[in-house]
C-alpha cells in the first residue's frame, strides 16, 4: 500500500452513521478512534467484548464488515466500508 493511500481520508459507516478515517488503517483502529470500544457480546455469558490481541488470534473483534463477519483488527478501511456492530 502506498503512502498516498494511507494519507487519504475516506468516509465509512458504523451502524449506518458516517465517520471518517485514513484509508488502509484497520477497522479496529477506526472503531476505537470513534469510541466503539465494546463491539460485541460473548455468545455464552453475554458480556461485553472489544479489542484484545490486535493480530487476529483471539477473534474478540469480529464485526460485520460489508455484509460478512470479519476480524476488525486485520480488515482495512476503504471508502464506504459499512460496519455493523
């Protein structure tokens, strides 16, 4: 990814609300920077879950990105990315 791409600010959506982030940054970072720190509930105990390992191992950061469940820590922001929590 070129440095020009990382400097471009793009719009993306969290639960249909518009936000802005640098293209190419992780979805997890974009969520965190916009105060989304609790991003899902544990399936068994229904306790809040958020970002943990930031490298794709723990799977605590799974969210719906453009209609598919993905790890937010290894997924990248692109223009008009749609995230549902």
